[in-house]
C-alpha cells in the first residue's frame, strides 16, 4: 500500500492554528478529567491499603468493626490479651501491642479564637510506633505523657484548615480551654494517619474523661489471627471482636465505593460532552477537505492510506494533549489533600493515572478520525473533486 508521508499529516496540523489550539485544549481538558478521577481513586486506594497491615490485628468492641471511633473496650484489654494469647510479636521483651483512642475533637488555634477546628486525635503509647511502622517523626519528638503535647501529621494542617506553620514544633492548640503544645511532626505515607494529631494516651483519657480505649492494635508473631479471634469469642464478658487491619481498611474502602463511583460518573459525563465537542471540531476540519482527499485518491493513494493519514493527524493532536494534561495535572493535582470524615489522603498522579491518560488519548485519536474519514471517503472521486 502506497502511504502518505508522516510530514504530510504534521503540515496539515498547522493549516489553522486556532483550530489546532481548540483541539489541544479540548482534548487536554477531557484527559485531565480522567487523570483527576484516577488520581482520586488511586489516592484513596493507596491510603487505605497500608503495607504494614499484613500481620496487624485490631481488637475492638463488638459491633464497631466498621468504625474504630465508635468503639469502646475496657482499659485492661491490652494486658489481658498479652497474658492470654501467646505468639504476639515481641522484641527484647517488649510486645508489639498498642492501646489506642481515636476521637474527633474540636480544637482552636488560640484561646481567644471563636473558630472551631475539627481534628482527629489519636491517643497512643510508645507501642504505637512498633505496630504502625510506617510512621516516621520528621521534626521534634514524640509527645510525653502528662505534658499535654501533640505530634502533628504532615497533613493535619489540611484537615484543620490552618497554615502548616501553625502546627510546627513549639506551636499550640487549645482544647476545652487547655493549651496543648506541638512537640513534633510525623509522616505516614500510604495511610490516613497523616492527617491526625497524636498525643499521650493517658493525657487524652484525662482530657476526654474517658477510662476505656477505642481499640488495641497488635502485631502477630508465631500466633495466627484465629488465635486472637478465638480469644475474643471465648471472653464474652469483654464484648470484643477482632479484625485484621487489612480487612478493616478493605471494608472502609468499600464504604467509600459510592463516592468513587460518583467521581467516575461525573468525570465520564463531562468528558463525554468534551469528546463530542472535539469530534465536532475535528469533523468540521476534515469535512472541509473533501476536495483535497478526492485529489489524493486521483493521484493513486488508496482509501486505507488516506484514513491512516487522517488518523495520524488525530493521534498527534491527542497525544500532544496527553502530554499537556499530564504536566498540568502533575503540577496542579499531585499531592493535593482530600479530607474525609475520619481521615485524609492525597491525590496521586502516578503511573496508573499516566496509563489512563495515554489510553484515553489513544481512544480520542482513533475514534475522532473515523466519522470525518467516513464523511470524506464515502463520496466517489468525481463527486469529491466537485465538492465546494
């Protein structure tokens, strides 16, 4: 098959710079929407699929398996678990057991402020850094018991809606008229903990007038999940339930499935409107070249070669739009924090989003060339040459 050279398609793109700009902008907007939807879904998925969860088990109150913050277990649970279940991971005689309280509290940036800031506060002991091994202190130190100190996650300022400097070490927050000092900052990539404030378990119990715990997180050693599950079922007096951390986050991800579906549906609806607009522009551009295409056929170029050339033009525009959209989304969306009820995550413009962008661009390029090519080639050569 005698083919048209690639530079023929490239030169045709420069015939109308206004039309080319419209095609690039339209396609880039469509692709950007797909990238944004993918970044949202991937960011939520990665934050709720912590890599350190494979051997972690959460023990919480029966009936609270889908919401740790509503759970209430006796304060003696960690000691009873450690004594009753052999095989919990230990290093140097220290068991990997973390009693925790997770609570949504109203704090203020200053004692005179009237603005209520909604914070997610986790009361912990040093054992929390054993079971949550993705937590890394980046500045300052961990909070000391009895000092009303807090460790702020790297995204906690986004959750509170304050500048990042407001949660730097040495800054203060007020809860119930009491000053709490930020002792340091931490990061926990790939989890929802980066938006939390961590404080001493006993300090939080005193502040909230609470004796019990929200949950106990432990790391399995030689023991299996069935051992922990059997313990919770035999100690009916404690009203406990066990769930692996991986299953807990999987359930949480399923809970947010309607939001992910809504994001995809909204993006696809808007993208469809953009695609139709782009097809209309491309159709008008190609349909005006009926006589040119008839001339090419009279010169001996087959219809297949002409369709291939038109598709090359369309793909060049679409793939250029992919590059534009990826650069813009990488600069504007990657790392943007999205707040949920009991957590926060960051949009992720990663390889998955890039693949979605390339696939969308390829589909736009191929599908965009078919209708105008059919319009131009369905005419006979004499009819095409006489077209206005």
